[in-house]
C-alpha cells in the first residue's frame, strides 16, 4: 500500500494492483483488440480483388494502428484510465500522484504498449513489471502512471466503547488536540489487536498510549491499562466528532431555511 499526501495535507492510502491482476486485465484487453482486428479484416476481405496491393497494405496498416494504438488511447482518455480488461479485473490507471490520467499519459502508454506488448509478445512488459514495486510496465514508467486497485474490500466498523471505570474521567478530558495521524494509528492497532501476539500487543498499546497522552489532559486514573485508555479516548473522540457534525448540519439547515424564505411574502387570503 502506498501513501500519497494531497495539497490539503490529506493522506490517501492507495493499493497498487498486483502483477497477476495487471496481467489478467492486460490479457483481456489484448484479446479484445485482436478480436476487433480480426473482425475488421473479415469486413475488408471483400476488397482484396478490387484494390491493388499497396492500397490494401495501407488499409491493413491503418486497421492495426486503429485497433492497437488509437482505440486503447481513446478509451483510456475518455474513461480516465479504464478499459474492458481493467473493469473486469477491478483496476484503473492513475498518475503517480493518484490523479486521473490525461490524453498525454494515454498516448505515451499506447505508443509504448504497442512495442512492449505486441512487437515483443509481452516480454518487455513482463520483464519491467517483475522488477518494479508497483508492477509498472515500460509505458507506465515513461508516462508516470501505475495501475490502482478499484475494488478493495471495505473494513467493518470498529466497535469502540468507553470502559465503565473510565467514563467519568473521559467525559471531562480534553482530547480535541490529538493529531489525526496518531488517532489513525491507534484505530489500526485496535483493529489488529486481536490478531497480535500478546507481547507485541502490550508493547504497541503502551507506545500508542504514551504518544496520545501528550495531547490529552488530565491524565487517566492510576492503574489504567493502555488498551483501555486507547479505547476510551478513541470512542469519546468519535462521539464528540459525530455530535459536532450533527450540530453543524442542523445549523446549516436552519440557515438554509432562513435564506430560502420570502422576506416580503404576502398573505393571499
């Protein structure tokens, strides 16, 4: 998984496609292009006896360029990185910064792809992808793109709750200054705590509790277990954030209702 920091300082967790998924999507795209090329050859086969050899060669060359270069470039440009094979494999081509690709990215990928996929029978694409951490082929390296997994299983909601012996403390604690990065690491730990070894679980809980305690006041009651401390802080933080969002939405709805009223409405009785 790769992390990308946007201009708004938001961390995006993106999952590059595996080599097998990329190979499946590419194979499907190649099969579609080959079938389309064969259909075009069948359609123009009736012209073999009507035009000379040079004209027929030009028609075949145009068909090759259309099926294996122009059409893939047009599809990726219009769909912002999708194709039939990528839809089936759950993939999308994106820029290295996570944004949607543009025409120039699709052109570089299309022209390079004709060489590394069709002229070398996929050997060059496979060789480059095997030695790349994001399974990039040569066209991706030159265009500054990679394949992203679109269908990622959603994580179940984390059932956080405040332990009974910490409710009175956490209700008055100041937890609004916890950095988002620290809170995110604590949530990930709580998700994986049940699958961790006991020694690692205790050590990680103590480390995260120490990191978060710098931003929480007052200190918890003496003898509080680090994992109970994390659960209480995270649950209360989520509850306060939810209440804040609900209050902001209600305030926005009230302002919207006031703005949509007619200030000088007349009674038509």
